[in-house]
C-alpha cells in the first residue's frame, strides 16, 4: 500500500505528536541510561535537548542548554541525574569511545 499524501501542516502535527510521545516515553523509562542509548542508538536525551535548542535558535528563540534539558527530562537535569543516573561501567565507557558520534 502506498504512503498517503500528507499536507505540510498535517505532517508537522504528526511529527510533533510523535516527538511528544518519544519524550513521554523517555521520561517514563528513566531506567534506561543515556550511555546505553548512545552506545546502541547513537543519541540520548542530551542529544535530543541539543536538537531542540538548535531548532529553537533556528526560529530566533533563545533557549539555554539547561532549559532545553528540562523540557526533555521533565525536571532540572541535575535532579534527574541524582534520581536516575548510574555510574557508567568501564565497558560502557569503552563502548562509547568506539561508537560515539563525531560531534561529541
């Protein structure tokens, strides 16, 4: 079955809904560590917040890194770290060095 034609506004609304669902999912899955996401998928919550900030800047909206992270994490980043982030193992750090994107 061919992909239906979708007008630009509807496409943007669908993309926004999918983004909101992704953020909701990541907030609910605080057990999933950022380093594991980076090692498996090449991005993490911090990447998502940087992309959000960059998109805001592209629209002329000044948004700090801490503010963008709070939008993604649903709380200040330091609070999320204290509640959910575990110390990365030597194996996780080694895998990150091998797999990390060039922009990190």
